[in-house]
């Protein structure tokens, strides 16, 4: 099982998009400062997740979230 996820920073309200096979462990890494891109934005909270059967599907969904079409989809569906 793999996840595409969105975290929200409780410090600045910005979003972080990622994918992982262990979402609980990954959030702990983000909040402990072990992830370079979020270390100054802690604390972070899980805002949204989708579950996939393969790593490739989760990574593709993460990439989609980072595109303008993905941004529009997230806004239209009131996810962000």
C-alpha cells in the first residue's frame, strides 16, 4: 500500500505534497526536522491522503498535485 499525501504547515498554512509507503513514519520524519523542505515549517499535520496499490501510482499522483491542473482539481474539490 502506498500513499500520495498533502501536509499543511500549522506555522505558515502552506501545503506540502508527497508520497510514501509508510505515512505515519513519514509524518514523524517531517515533524522531527529530518526533511529538508519542511524542517522550518513545523509542525505539520496530515491534510489529505489517497491510497494506491503501487509506488508508481502514488508518485504519479504526487506529481499531478504539483501541476497547475492538479492545483485546479484540488481547489475545485475543496481539498485546498
